[in-house]
C-alpha cells in the first residue's frame, strides 16, 4: 500500500457537475499537502479544452494556462496534446502574470501535438451560433465564442495545425493557415449563411470581448488596446480575411514560443520515474463531456479522467481522481436544469450575485445540489476523493430563513422514479426533481477551519450531500468497503478558507 496521501502519483482534478466547481483551488491544496515530500508536485498538466475553461487559483483568473502557475515551487506547467490553444492567448495570460512575479515561460512546455486554434475558429464559432438561431430557429447553444468546437473539428477533419508547425518554416505555416482561412470563410458564407453585416460585426464583437477580458493588462500597460484589435484581420470584401496580417500575427505569436514546444509525454514519464506527482487539470466537467453529456450543450473535448492519458501521451495506469463540486449547482447556456431555483427565491438572488463565468462573465443559473448527477459521475466516472466548495454561500441571511434541499432522484409525469440520469435527453428534459429537505443555518462559517466547529445543521447538510451521492451511485447495491472521502470543504474563496479534517465517509454519513 502506498505511504503517500494519495493512491497514485498521477492525480486527475475533474468536475462532477456542469463546470464552474472551483477546480482551480484544488491544485494549491494538493501541492501544499505534498510539499517537502519526495512526491512533491512537479508538473501541472492542462488536459483538455482551451481558453473556454476558466479557473481561479489564489485569486488569479486563468483560461488557458494551468492553475499551477500560482505555486512557485511547481517546476513545470504543461499543455497536453488534448488541448486546443491560441498562441496569442498564451501571451495574453503569460505576460501579465510575469509582471506580477509568476514565472511562466521558464516553466511552460507545450506539446508538439497541441492543436493551434486561431481567429478562423472564433469566426466559425460565432457563425454556427448565428446559423443555429437565425437559420434553424433553434435556441442558442451557449458557446463561449472562443472557437473551441471548430478547433476540435479541424482535428477530426484532418486539418490540424500543430504547435510543431511553429518549429518549421513560415512558408509552410502560411500555406496551412491560408487553406484554413479559405475553408472557414466559404463555410461561413455558404453553409452558415451569415449576412455581410453580421460577418462584419463579428470583428467588433471579438475586439470588445477581448478588451474587456484583458482590461487589467491594458491598465497596467502590459498591452495596448491595439493588441486586441480584430478589425485589422478583416478583408476588403465580405467573407475575406487579410491573410498577410493574420499570418504575421499568428506566426509571431507561435514562433516566439519555440523554446516552449516539445515532448510533454517525455516530461511526464521522467517525473513519474523520479517519484514526483503530476496533477492533470481538466476543463469543464463530467456532464459536459462530448460523449457522456447532452448535445448540443457539451464541450468538444473529453472532460474526465481517461483523457489524462491521451493528452499526456503515456500508458494507462493507476490514477487518483478528485471529484470537485459546489454545495449547490450552477449552469450556463441553455442546459436542461432540473434543480434550477426560482430566480425570485431569496437564496437564488444571493447566489446569483456570486455566480459569473470566469471565461465570459456570463451570469450563471443557480439550483439545488443534484446528487443524481454527482452519484452517476461516481458510478460511471469514478473518483477517490471529493472537494465541495462554497458551503458558506448557503448561510441563511436577509429575508430567507428556510430549508435547504438536495435532489435525490427524478420523477416523470406518471410518477415513475429515476434513480440515475437518463441518457435520453428527450426523457431527461421532462423530469422533475425529488427533493429531501434539510435544516439550514444562520451562523457565519467562513472563519471555521475544523469540521467539529461547524453548526450542527451545516455538518448534517454536508453529510447529506455525501450520503445522497453514494445512495445514487450504489442504488440497490451494497456499498463497497472503500468509499470516496470528502477531503476538502470550501467555506470561502480564499486559499485559507478550507476545512480538511472531515470525518471518514463511513462516519460522516451517520450524521444523517
């Protein structure tokens, strides 16, 4: 049996809801737990997604770079082959962080097989959303507009541009980029049927979005507003691009990273053999996986533990999975949200003041804790440890002194009970939640650091979340001897606001 606090040197940091669970804050906790040991964390690997997955760690908001950047003792920040990365975005995050004293470029390694995403993908992203709403007359998908799905589309369509292309000639890169631009423009004009006016508006929309997102860097003088000018890429005629400017900007951004492009798989193997720990940082969550989630409200990558090995490029082996959730649920976009609260509910009013997307700033919907989703993530995805964040946000205040609710099953119009998430969306979207109520608390728990010091009702609610999750995962079966443990309980946004001495699961669930 391992003497380490985790069952493997490989750790997967995954979400078990619909994203936005606070996965970024897990990385410093694991790093601190292993500091001053031979198994100290030496690599944080971004496993999937791109600039659509926002993480916050130690107060630093990130999209593309691994959240391990905030831990100065972690020697390597890796971007795996499962990622789609815009080289301009690498610099937009790296330079402000360097200004703040975080070493980025000296620690960064981008895999040669990491996919290059660029402006073409962002234009396609906006165009497909326009096609969905204006041509098909369907609900918007809720895309971030960062070009992630079209970038992965180039992978499956065999039109890849890899980061290794930045190690070759400018001419070869320019040829590939020109072909990509032509395909994108023809698709936007003839398939998506975007109007010339809408086409032109995309460049203004992207400019506005990036100036907003990079406002702090502009204020600090790291960049000028001209850096985020997308209008310069527009061609003289509708549905054309200024290829000279596009090629120069992307070649400059990518080739400037040449020293950071290499073999992530060799790095991971070397560090494992040296006895160190590698954390795989995942974007999105189990229910946004392109295969296991519900299209079209999914991302374009695989979002759970198995993708660690594909992105790192190493053999499948033992891995320790952390499932991360919040003490309530949130969603963005147009998802079926079975446990959504009424917007007029006092708790919903309170929570929505906290809930905005890190990547886009979009308002999140809020709902009660859905143990059916969490239980199925355990049953079909698997995890050894759990982190639950934002328990402090549920403290009673103001006009509301009511109960908390946990969804333990679903029910259809005939009264039939569903103890697992139906895989058929036509069934799922017509279900209602089955709730169990739990008494709330009014005491401020943001300063509590020991589980025993929590109000009794808070202890019971935490125990109820864990118990309900297990009852779904093992419905109709005997519970296994080894159960996942709630290892960390977040009671505030600061790194110090975490409770770590939660009783073992077998004891914890006896509280309810």
